[in-house]
C-alpha cells in the first residue's frame, strides 16, 4: 500500500535542506535505504512499515527502495524503487514504478532497484564523501554494501578518479529536522490524535466487570481502522487491576473485576505519524476513594507539567514539575514520609513513579531528537529549550504494588494519564483531549 502524500513539496524541501547541509561539509553522496521486509513465518511477512527517515525525505512507503542524494555543483535526487510488474501486482498490489514515482514525488530521476548495484558503483565516482545512517542497528549490512560499491568503483578506474574516503552520519541532522513539525505534519498528527481519542472513548464505554482485556483492545482497533488509520503506533497496552502496575502490559486474557482500575495506553498511526494516549478508569464506572485520591494527584501533576511546556521552558521542566506534585501527593496520602525537599532529594517517589514524564512524538512513537542542547552526543550539555512545532507526550503516573509499607487500600492501583502536546509560541496545545481526563467526566461517560 502507498500512503497518500498530502503535500509533495514538503518532501522536496526536506531533500533540498539535507543537500544544503551536505554542501556545507564539502558535498558528496548520501545513500538512504528504507526498511527491509520482515518474515513472520515461512513465506509470510509482517505488515510492512517503511523506515521513518526514508519516508520523511521521499513520501514513499514501498519496500525495496533507496534514496540517493548528490550534493555538489549540481544537486541530484535519485530514487531506486521496484519496477512495474503486472503479474506480481496481481498478488501484492500496485506499485508506483520509477516513472510515476519520480513525477509524483519530485525526484530528478528514478530507476528500477534492480539497477542499484551498477548505478551506485558509477555514482560513487567523483565523490569524496558518503553520507548515510551509520548508527542504525537495523541497517548493519548497509556499511558493507556501500563499501562494496566504493571498492567496485575504485577497481573500475584503477585509482585514476576520486571515490569516497570519508564517511559521515546523517542521523543527527535528520533527527533535528524531524524535531520541528511543519503545518502538514501537525495536521496529520491532530487527526491521528482525534482518531485515537475516539478509540479510547469506545473502549471506556465497552468496559465492565467480566470483560477481558483483549475485548477492549478489539474496540480500539475497530475504531482506529474505521477512521482510516493504517496501523497501531505500538502494541496496545490494556491492563486491568494489578496488571496496571506493569508499565508495558500487553492486552491479554485477564478479566476485569468489580473494583479494578483499567489502564489503556494506545494510539493509532495515520499516514506515517503516531499518536499516544493513556487513560485510566474504573471497570465498574465509579472510582473508589483511594483510586480517586491517587488519580487526582496524577492529574494535577499532568496539569503542572503542561504549564511548563512552552518555549519559555527547557525539556526537563515538565518532569520536574510533575515530580514535585506527585511527591507532595504521596506525602499527603502517607505513602512516603519527610519534607517535600527531602523526599525529592532521596527520590522517595521512585518506587511509585519510575519513568519520565514524556518523550518526543512524531513518525516514531518515541521519536528522534536530542533532549539535550545540541550537539546530541554530549549528554553533559543542558536540557534543550522547547520550540514551537515540537510535539511531545505528557504522561505522569503512580503505580502502587502490594507492600507492608503501604496501606492495603492502595494496593494494585496503577494510574497513568498521557496526552500529546504541540508546543506553540506561548504554551502548548493538548491535541488528545477528545477523551476526558476529569474523573467526574469519565464516570459520566461510562454511564452512557
């Protein structure tokens, strides 16, 4: 299946931006493959999902494709993709083919991928630098493949012409480009958030004692696909009762009991962009006293973090704000002791809150981009300042497992509240609030 490109000019602009960066370093050739197909069993494959960097630069979601960029006196963008093949397309669906892909996605030219080896050997001639995604674990064979083209090029001319002698990684520059979303990307992410929110509402209304976790997962999937999302952005987490204290509990066959909380962390992927929502609600539609007490602490922590999500704040400000609220709440409920300053200093909250308050969001659910001020490789640098167009999640939580140090009324309560936020010029826009977070509104929704 080929994804629709809402604005082909955006892919051209990104390629031009990357080639301008390459020229600033002296120019050269960039080689960027898409993701390989993955075998599920025997001759069946997992549903195909393109490489995010490749799609960001091309708009093409087909397998067996390569992007080649040449930056120099005359820039060139060249696509290698599968050729048209009516017999194969009967089985697997239509392909763009080189001619149509070059025209639609704005490449200078496109070739059949079967010509890749011969063409790359020639294209390496006259280039002094090769740019590629050196740090991609999934592309470990890429370096030897590129080196093979360089070696063949050198042997073909017996050292009389220049071939690449310097390797440069483009992963960080692409991450920085992807970190700031353009208007088209934000529009797609708002729609993905809207679809995902509808799935959460449907799941809440379908929940009840006696239902299985997998039944709610089915409700989510139905709503995602019904509104055009191509896939889930990640495997859905549906966790009832004690399972909610397992951070990445996959929807299983556990049955919701009267009095359980249910935690759902799920989002769809639409046209290559992820959404990511978590809601926690009572299986029977009514929060108990201890459940509501902890829920309101988590909700207050999320509001505090959202208030610190703006260009006036650095990345970690929201996490610091959430930690302060969560720790004070744990003190107020008697789950930890001491002063607020002492409890934060000794990380007394960690048995109940062991993850960060957010992450970047975009083409990948845990999207690329450094959380520190560039250069990304220096982890001693200060937290980076937020900028308009960045997208992140805000997701504080509390998880209380059985312990002699904790009143039994709080045992097996797992709560996380997660929304997707677009950083604006003066704050942030929470794009996933079509599913309620207020406990009274949740109870009202579940009564419908």
